């Protein structure tokens, strides 16, 4: 939408999610990432604003939270839990904003990591 609130347009048209939450914009403003929740799963969805193309970046059986873009916009860090286990242990994952790289697990072990943020 325009700065004055006119020209609004709906960004998503999902019908399969119970909730869409926690949107974060890429530094260049071309991409928005958000969480789409369905039951116990919460998936990171990466949305190209110009084309409307979306990519689900979360594997089945996982629950993502707290997305945050890297300063250069090439990665999104999330806290990810495996809902097939207790669902209480979160690990930090770096998810590529594009499709040219594989996700990277950043932490491992007991405990709960959350609210990840990048520093320059």
C-alpha cells in the first residue's frame, strides 16, 4: 500500500492455514517471510512480492518460529522444533531465502533457542 494507506492489496490468499503470523520483510523489500500455522505445524513461507510466488521452507513435522532476515537478505534464521518429539527443544536454523542453498542447522543439543537475530 501507499504510505497514506491507499492502494492496499492482499499479500496472501492461503486457504489451508489456520493462521498467518510474524511477517518479516527482506532488507530490499522484495520478499516477505511469514509463518503459516496448520495444527501443530508452523511453516516458514517465503513470498516474492512482485510475482506472488511462494515457497514453503519448513520440512514436514517441524514447527518454526521467530523468523529474521540476514542483513544481506540471503538467509532467514528461525527457531525450529521437531513436533514428532516433545516439541520443546528448539534449534536455530539458517534457511536460504533463495533456492540455491540447503538449510543449515546452527545449534544442536538440549535446551531451547529462540528469538534469533542477526548482527552486522
